[in-house]
C-alpha cells in the first residue's frame, strides 16, 4: 500500500493541500492578530483624544458649534459600537474545522489506507472519494473563514476610517468653540466679576499736612 501511496497523484496532491491548509491556519491567526493590533492602536489614539475633549464636557460657547460637536459625538459612539460588534464577530469566527497538524492528517490518510486494504477498483474509488470529501470540506471551511475574516476586517476598516473622520470634526468644533467663544466668555465673566465687586469700606486717605499757622502775621504788628 505504501507503493500505491506514492503512485496515487490524487493522494499526493491532497496531502500537500492539507499541509498548506494547516499552515494557512497559522497565517490566518497571525494576520488576524496583526489587524486587531493595528485597529486597537488607532482606537487607543482616538480614546486619548476623547479624554482631552470630553473631560470636562463642553457646556458653553456658540450654540451652533456646540451642537455640531455633540452631533459628531453621537456618530463617534455609533462607529465605536460597530467596531466592537465586528470585533466580536471576528473573535467568535471559530477555528478551522480540520485535523490539528499535518502529521495527524497523514495519520488520517494512513487509517483510510488501512480501511481499504484490498487494491480493487471499487475500494480504490471509495478511498479517493473519501479523500476528495475531506479536501472539499477543508476547502469550503478555508474559503468560509477567510471570506468572513475579509468581510469583517473590511467593515472594521471602513468603520475605523469613518470614526477617524468623525473624531477629526469633533476635535475641530471643540477647538473652534474653545478658541473663539469659550475664552471670550471666560474673559467677559472675569471682567464682570471684577466690576461687580463691592467697593472697599476703608476711610479715604488723609490729605497731606499743610503749612497753615506757621507763617501767620500777628494782628498787632499788622495794625502798626
């Protein structure tokens, strides 16, 4: 049977496919973690901006600018929710439904060979049919997982880009409100508070001493 194993091109092809398929599972995981890492890095930068923008929440300034700020803030929450949703979908995408290593795949093929010991045409066809079924199952699973991963990561990328744009406009309106309106309001409030302070009740300062009485002319001498 070992000789037949070498001479069976279908079996050789399928074993090579299974090995590539197994290693593609590893590559699949590496790509997944790389994409998740890049997305988490971008999200951490965005959250750092949010800590600056939303602490404290702007509650004064130009009404239109503040309304635009909160309008884009709502979009930020929506896009964050979408990203979290697609993350969960990726996390629960599942493992490949195949044997865990090329060695076990070869062992599986060897057991099939042992099951079809006689080299008749009927059992050979059945053996090849079982191999093809395993191949088709692996191919379908690989296609399904990678298509899902591609779709989910594409949606995360689109949502992340939209979140970046929304965050940019949020920061713009926050900066405009602070620079052109809040600072002026704060300056006006400080001036009004200074003007509204009650005047101090201290007595007025004493006038400087005069020379009165030092150079008075005697009335008797004046009459003379």
